[in-house]
C-alpha cells in the first residue's frame, strides 16, 4: 500500500492492522461485548438454580471477581505478547502451535460464530416483537431473517472501517448502559415503596447447592466477553498502558451495573414473577414502567446489536492471527488494501454465523461446546505460569500476583468438570472429539510443513488470487514484538562482547 506525503511523494506503507482503537474505544469493546442479552435473561437462571436471593447476588459478585482476575491475567499476557488473537499467541508461546491451532479451530468454526448467531437471534426476537400483538409470537423465519440482517449489517460496518465500528460500539454501549440505569433507578424507587420483601429475607429458603454449578454457568454467560480486547491488541493505541487500564475500568464497572440491576429486579418483582419470566427485564418494565415499558425491548435490541458488533470486531482476529501464523488458509490473513480491515476473516465469521442460524437445535449443541471455552481460559492462565518459569527475564509491562491466574485455573477446572459429572452426556464427548478433530488438518497441513509448500497452479492458489482481486485484499507484514526483539538483541550483543 502507498500513501502521499506532504511533498506529493508516494511513500510505501506497510499493509496490516492499524492502531485505531482508543482507550474509550477499548473500554466500550469490553463493556459492549459483556453487556449483551445475558443481564436481561440470566438472573432467572442464577436464582432458580440456588433458590436464594442472597446467594444469587453473591454468585453475581463472584462471577465479576473471577472475570476481573481472568482479564488481569490476560492483561499481563497481552502486554508481554502484544499480538491480536488473545489465546492463540499465548498458547503458542507456552505450549506450541498444536494447542494454539486447536483453540483457533474450535473458536473459529463453532464458538465465536455461534455466539454472534445467538446474540443475533435475541436481537431478532426483540426487534420484531413490537410488530405483533402481545399474545402472538413472531414467526421463527421472521426472527431469523431479522437476525441475519443484523449480522450482515454489523459485518458491513466492520469491513468498512475499524474506526467506524469502534464509534458504533461506543454509541451503542452508552445506549445500553442508559437502559440499565433506567432499570436501576426504577428499582431504587420500588425499594422506597416496599414493593417486595425479597431483600429483607435474602437468605430465606432452602439453598440448592447441587445445581450451583449451573448457576455459575448462567452468571458467567452474562460476563462473557471479558477477554475481548485481547483479540485486537494490535489495533489498540498504546496497548502497554491502555490494555490493563481499559480492563480495570470496564470489568469492575460492568460488575457494579450487574449487581445493581439484579437488586432492582428483586426490588420490583416477586420471586414468583421473576422465576416465571422468560425475559425478566421485560416483565420488570411491564410492571413498573407503564406506558414507557417499550423502552426495555428496545434496550435489549440495542444491547444485542452492540454485543454483536463487539464480537464481530474481535472474533475474526483469531483466524486472522492463526492464518498469518500459517496454520489457516493465507486468504484469512489478508487485509483490505485501503481500509486495513481483515475482510476475508470477517466474511468467514459472518458466513458461519448465518449458517448456524437456521437449524432449530444449534443452541443445544453450543451449550455443550461452551464448556470447552473454559478449557482455553484455564490453559491461557496456565500459559502465564509456564512463561513466568521459562522466560523469567522477559519484559512484562504489567504483572499480576501469582494467586490471580491460579484462581482462574481452579475455576476453569470446576466449570469444565462440573457439567460432565453432574449431568453426563455423550454430547460432551462429541464436543471434545470435535476439538481433537482439528488434528486431522493440523498434522498434515501444518506440523509436517505441507501447508507452506508452493503450488504452481492448484485450485487453492487460484481461488486465493481470485478472492484477492474480488475483495481487494493484500498479505500483511508480520508484526514484531519490539520489546522481546530488543531483549533478544541485547542478550546476543552481551554474548558477542563476552566472546570478544
């Protein structure tokens, strides 16, 4: 790519991702990705699985603390290895290409596109609901078409410009926070009116501990997205400062909002009303907001659109980073020659997301795969401990206490093993085998170096050239970890001095 200097000269410019995400944009990516549909629906799942108001609030707090610990561990990894893709470069540095590829395989084919699809479906349900009577549900085809339009619009925005996508994320993050503040303020009013006595008898009743793991799953679903900023580290301005700063602003803020929102629900609704609600926020609005109750469905639609945009900003960077590393097709590592957006990776993520929209039972399958995400969260924190031991002198602009990654590893182990022990099902084995099936592609195409062999006229290279021309994309210049590179050069120079 080229650009024109002030003197009218053409200057060669490196192709690659540009640092267009500011600190505010980074915070909005975290907050906007975390606040999706979960806080409007999950409170019922948490409460029903523990049967105690007080314990449910404690679980929301613990989930927030664990999410904070996980993000702080990722902040150390992200500032030490300032590359996009989050878990992919961390696992590669600590354990090699094999585990990193299995993460990219599972995330790119199932986890991330399906997350976008699920958020899109919630958007479709709430955006189409006003066009039907109260007793009539929108037809599934209408909901899924609206979902597909949402996903396609978000993909178009992200393909056009990272700056525009970041600005959209900021606007929708502010909008969804405004809706939650309305809920919180309404809940405060309900507290003054003694609408319910839930909070006065918060630990009353029989606490159900045998399903507490399911309650944590529901809570962590609402907190999902705490690691999203690490996927776009190469596009974040001054990541050594802004990455940990955005994390320390965003996640405690979301935790506070979530707890206050839950208190508002409990102040305004009886336990019977909460437990029977399909979407607790809508029930809350219908009871307490009167003629303004339409704000809540609109707020859910806004929230899910922003969540879909946040995931579309970050998720394609996994396959982009893996492809740049040579473990996925090279087309996915290319960027638009003028806009510097990873267009092929965005299109692939969007294609898979729309593909999984239409089967009626895909949500069940994703539930069984979701436990695998905690395998990778735990493995990434284990990578932090491994790198502390194998590379003790490596430059770490940000460093967390040792107990932080250990707590996340123990939590991940619990969340992976609990559903298998509590409710054994063949689907967990199928999900695990699907993860390992990535080795079928990894061993011949990457491990044995066949992926990088030059072809003189095969179908693959012809298709790549065709798509390059069609999408106007070009290969990128592989970034260098400057701090680590300087460290290596320093060691090399020291050795040369000693030898001389």
